[in-house]
C-alpha cells in the first residue's frame, strides 16, 4: 500500500498500540510516496514500544530517502535570482576547497543496522510476521571510523556485531566522510548544478540543487562480488554515471545533504547502488563542525544460486538468481579529535596519577558492542 508521510503518521497514531509483530507486519506492507525526514523518524521511533515495529519503520523511512519531501516541507518562495544561485554555489565551492581540508583528524562511532529483502526460498522466514518483498533487519554492528587528511577508513578488526560468516550478504560503503565530498568538487567548481527547490529545515530554508555526472567523468565505483563464472571469485567492477541532489545552507554554502544515485544499465549484476549522506553540527575537540550524522545505502544486486548435479560427489555449478535488495541504515556519533598529549616533567615533579590516554576522548577509542535486533 502506497501512503504519504501524513497518512503513515495517521496509521501510527491510531495503531501504535498494536502488538509489536502485527504493527511490524502492517508497516512492512507499506511504501512511502514522499521522503520521511530524520526528525520525524526519530520522533516516531521513540514512541513505538516494540523492536520489530521500529525496525520496520526505519526500513520504510530509509527506502524513501531519495524521494522529494512532503509539500509542507517545501517552501513556496520563488527561486533565487541567477546571481544569488551562483553566489551560493561559490560559497559551496569555498566550503569544499577551504573548509573541508581544515577538518581535524578525528574518529567517530559508526552504528550500522542492515536489512535484506525477504526471499521466497528463505528458510528462516516467519510467514506470519513478514511479507515477501519487504525488508527485515538481519544484523547490526558498531565500529570506529577514522578520518585523516581528507580520507576515511574503518577499523574492521574491532568491528562488533557483524559476523563474517553470516548467512546473509553484506554491503560496504566507503568514503562517506571524505571521498564523497571530494567527488563533488568538480561538479561545484564547473557550476554543473541546476536549481530544484527550497526545503524547510530546522534552521530555516535550504537550497536544493540537482546535478548529474556522466560515466566518462565518474568517480563512483561500484563492485559486485562475486560472479558465478569460473571458481566464483571473479569481481564485477565499474564506474557508472550518477546523479542526485545537493542540499546547501544558503548563508554559508555548507553541504547538509547529498544523494548519489547510480545510473545502472539493464542486465548488469547490480541494478541499484544509491547512497544518501546527511550532515549536521558535531563538536570535535571543543569546536563545532558539520559532519555526517546519518547515511542510507541501498544496493539491489543479483543473487547467486548454487546447483549440484547428481549425488553429493557430483560437480557443483553457479548461476545468477533473482535480484535482491539490501539496505544499510547508518548513524555516526561520539566524535572525538584524534591527537596525543604529552608533558615534560622535571626531576622533582611527581608523575600524575591520572591516565594520559583516555580511550573515550583521545587516542584510539574502545568500540562499543551492539547486539542483533
């Protein structure tokens, strides 16, 4: 059932007291026709009592992340004059060229909740809880993401929650902090932006521009592992063209929201590879910066089916199965500046008792663990 954000909120207000499994089933059968904001999602998550209903609501909201928001969140103000648009773009150009490189080296906690499409042959499927074609939460993980000199990387060795040998496929998104914004530098510098609309946010009106990057200029890499041919280890890799929206603070040029939608051609192993990154103010080392606070990654790719001819000693072969959708809902919290501290002591000065390296504030942090939902 396709519903607007207002209609969904009516359902939640009327049926929010239903048993958790029944409300989750009801939500999993819905599809939003417009984007649910992060603020609305957080508000409703706090009001829903059950974990299953919350997970279904997050999946429903995340699938709408690339849609236009409700009319109530779109300003009716006229588009700015061409000169004003160019002024905003120039400020964004300065933001990318001057402000982003000055970000301190930092680390943050990345919490990922993964969802996967329910398939007809899923042996773990509980038919009374979920609908074929809907998304269900498969696992969650918490790890530390590091940002240094314009690039980010993840401490995979310390990742908690996600099992490497899980029965479920996994998806990795790289470059949320640095590379995504770096890829926008030529787009903004060349003024390859088209006015879209004004959106209303918590801090006032936001300027929304559209952009498109052809395949020949693409910096967006999509990888599928693995193709069924040969020994099943061959990797499919490409740099598709992509398009999306960039949401700008009109007073500073700061990028508040960025979407990347891959232009995938038919009959490829990957049909969809889209990413949304939402940024907000965070405090790092006593100063406020605009950094990612939430992201959504959606991947729709081919499954690989294994067949065996004859008895158990016969040869196995692989072939492509139907497409399957995976979704990662990601939040970034606990930002800390990456630095070390030292003090020179005289021979008469006693060594202080407190620890000089606090895992929660400086140096390498301890990773928090989050269990499966």
